[in-house]
């Protein structure tokens, strides 16, 4: 009888532990800004870069703020802190990026996506860091996907031409040849990057090849591989090759990086690059997709 009671107690405690672990599991949506920054670094509730914090933007949304000025390498620790906080242990993350935020996430996963990470408790201090949860580690982070609004993983010709302030360390990183050589874009720790390419360009963006959203061209926003940018367009434009949907090779034979898929191409040339303080431009398309799928 005593052995039976001990067995029941052990099973009860085991069940309680399992229920506690299940109850503590959460999904989070992390938004990683691009050039210019604006949000308070370390404050995951500061959505200044994007728009009103009250706007729906995925389950348990968090703003992963970095300064948008200094180099990708020097600011990368801010992103790793957030991923450690919210994407380890029983917790999983959805990631949304804008512009240079795509370069930042690509760099993070290529260089640290298979590294050992301590499991954290998802309770951040003022610096944006969380404490260890149970003293154990895991390999990489729990990330369901990345959705990139106007991804600049392939750089921008505006940086090449000096249209942005050349004194900014980030602008040097955003040169097309530099961005493309910065890390292995095919190495994503098996995380999919879903690309959203805007096409509402202007006259002054004529130095950008093919279709663009005033700041970044399709060769980058479409996750297209190669050592430099190329001219890619919508099917209605007969003057250059088409950027294809999904993972398929583009017209003319150029290919996309591994684990990169075009899920939105701005065929109607409706969306520009900018949030304009209210989740606008190509960001609005990503936000809608995130609200519908980051649950």
C-alpha cells in the first residue's frame, strides 16, 4: 500500500511539473527595425520605429530595438539578447524585420544560429537581458519563421552611390557587395525567410536597378543570390527579367538564397519603403500577414 501511495504521489508530481511546463510555454512576435532606429534600446514595448504600440502586430509582440546607425556586428548583441529572452526553452518566436533588420537577422542566424544558448525566463531587465530559467542550454533559438519587409540582406545601391550619409557605419555595411559578402546568406539554421518586395519607387530612385520601393531593389527584397545586385521587375515590365514568386529561379536564371521565398511581389506598385510612423508602406503588408499567422 505504501509503495502504491508513493507511486501515486510521484505520478502526481510528474503531472504537475508537465502541466507547469506546458503552461509556461509562450509564443512571441519580435519586430526588428532597420536603418534610423528610433525605439528605446532594451525596451521591448517601445514601438516608435513602427507606429502606435497599440496596433495589433502578432501574439505577445516585442520591439527588438537597435540603433540603426552603427554596424551590424557591433549592434548584433541586442538581437541575440532578445532571441535568448523570448525564443528559448519552451517559448517560440515569430520574427518580422524591416530593411536592414533583414541583414541583421541573416547575420545573426548565419553566425550564431547553431551556437549554444542558455534558456532564459522571458523577464527582461532595463538593458533587455533576461535571467537563466533552469540552468540548461540549447542549440540555437526556437524560431518559426522570419517575414522580411523590404529586406536589405543584399544591400542597396543608395549606399553604393552615397545617397545616404557615408559617415554612418551601417551605410557601409549596406553597400551591395559588402552586405552580400558579410555572411553566408544560405546559412539560416533552417529558418525560412519569407520576403515581401515593395515597388512604389520614385524618379530619384532611378539609380536602383529594376523594381524598387524608393530604398531597396527587388534583387535584395526578393532574397536573390549573387555577389552584386541585378535588375529584376514585375511581369508587366518587359525591360528586365521577372522576380518570381516562391523559391523558383527568376527569369534569366538568377536564383534565391536557400530558405528564402518570395511571398509578396508588389505587382501594382502600391507600397513604398516607409512606415511613416503608422505601420505603413510594405510594412503594412507584413503586419497583416503576421496578425493572421503569428498566433
